[in-house]
C-alpha cells in the first residue's frame, strides 16, 4: 500500500496587516490581505519583487507575526512553524553531510519513527520526485534541479496539509525550471496537497495554478483574484494557446499598469525579429 497519503488543508487569511521596522522606520509591508484557499487548491501568489509575497508566505509559515488579522489552517490559528506547513525556498536547506535518503528521512527521525519505516517512506518519495538510484548521493553531487527535488521530497515526507513554496525554481536555468514545473504538477497530481506558490513569473503562475492572487506594492495588497481553468494534466503546449496568452496579457497589465491600455504597442502573431524592440517592450 502506498504510504503517500493525501493531506489537504484549508487556509484562511483574514484582514492581515504586517509592519516592519521601528519608530520612524516603521512601515506597512502588507495591508488588509484576506483570502481563503480551499483544500487541495494550487494557489499562486503573483506580484513584482518587493510587494510582500514572501512576507505573506512567512506569516503562513509561522515565521512572521501579523500586526492585525488572523491566519488559520483547518480553523486552527497559525502560531509558529510546524511540519504540517511545509516550506520550500529558492535556496537549498539540505544537510550537505547527509545522503539524499537521510536528508529526506530526517523529518521522520525527529518524530521517532523506526529506521525501517523511515527508509521505506523516504524511498517512496525519492521515487516520486524522480530520483530513484540517487539515494546514496550527497547534495554536492546533484544539480540544482535535483537538489530542489530532494527539498520537495523532504518536506512531503511530513505529510504537510499545505505546501508553501517561495520562488522555489527561481535560481534554476529556464529549461530546468520548466522541467521542475512539470514535475511539481505530476507530484501534486499524486499527493493532492494544498499549495501556496509564490512567484513573480506570470508564465509560471499560469502554467501551475488553479487560481492566481495578484499583489500590488506599497503597501503590499491583493489587486486581483483570477481563476485559471485550463484543463489538467497540463503540458507546455498550453503556453502557446490563445486563452493562455489572453490571461497572460491581463496579468501583464496588472503588474505593469503604466504599460497597459491604448498607449502600448500590440503584438500580433506575425511580428518578426524586425519588431524586436516592440516585442521586447511588450514582454
Ligand atoms: P517579495 O517577496 O514580494 O519580493 P518581501 O515580502 O520580501 O517581498 O518584502 C516586502 C517588503 O518588506 C520589502 O519592502 C522588503 O524590503 C520589506 N521587508 C521584508 N522583510 C523584512 C524584514 N525582516 N525587515 C524589514 N523589512 C522587510
Ligand atoms: Mg520574495
């Protein structure tokens, strides 16, 4: 029997304000953010750099306390970090002196689970993220994409009710990044956990999400809530469809409002390299 158990939590964020700094330096980084994430939804939080995405995710992780409002998982207040809310960052947090299997099994060791059970569950997750055969490798022997697979496996082994991902593929080259997006969708199709995925990349949000919450800056706040109804399973051909590009245009207008509307040159599918400067501007 598979040990990969679906765990899907419901997230509620209500009227959250977050301030940083003291005295004259005090500022509001996040203002009146409210949203709920139904169990099993893949939610993307999209916005420009510095708008407060990581701050909201940090509050969901329990690392940052809001100055107003509340955050709950399955109606329980979020009061600190917990394995039921698994966090994956852009930067690696693997133990360099531990093998892949010991990195993945580490969370279970902390829970006092027997070695044989730990090993069996870790092997299953390593296979799920496509790293079968690399169990005895050390992080330094793996590529950046492979290390991120280990990160995902070591978080999933705790059977989190929500997976919190902060630009997890941001440091990878474009091709590896696309492979990792596809892998994440395949993994999610198996485990079905709720996901809150932070990105500033419109294509990534559209390719992955069931829904996109768009944030604006100064102060960080929600400016749109976009359902993304593309059929699943998804593959790269989606990104060249008319409906994908229509939603992409909508997101671009939200993220770059000064470029929006009639003043902006329109791209047609017939634009050529001769129009590169125009294309570059519109993208
Ligand atoms: P994003 O993830 O969208 O790029 P962040 O959530 O990291 O944005 O940051 C939002 C704003 O809050 C930025 O202006 C950032 O400089 C500021 N900020 C983030 N963390 C801290 C902190 N610990 N102390 C002070 N300011 C912070
Ligand atoms: Mg960030």
